[in-house]
C-alpha cells in the first residue's frame, strides 16, 4: 500500500480483498525477521525500494505469541512405538 507521501507500506490483508500484488508469509516472527533481513518482501512484491513493515510487524505480534519451548523432543518414529515406519507389509 502506498501512502500520500509515496512511501510503500506492507499491511496484512486479512480478507484478501486489497488491490495490488500480495505475498504469503507464515505467521511466525522468525519467518518475518528473515524475510525482512533478506529483503524478500521487495523481491516478492517487485518493489523498486524497501517497504515499511511496521504495520505487518505489529500484526504478527498480536497473532503469534512466542511458542513455548519444551526440553523433551516430540514422540515419533523409533521413540513412539520402537518400530521404524515402513510402507512394506
């Protein structure tokens, strides 16, 4: 979205109705940080200059709280039933 000063701002389009080009992003602060650091938004949206991501950052902060980290690994594969997974019978 371009404001009256000509600056380009990235805003979340929750209803998928805003005009213009769009890009998908996981609602994960790490994905957002990597995309901003790599200037992926400008490439994906074919922009000539970097965009202001403040509105997008604020939105992601409201929808994706920091995940709780567990010291125990998820159960799966050998740990779950002590047998490897196979498609053969």
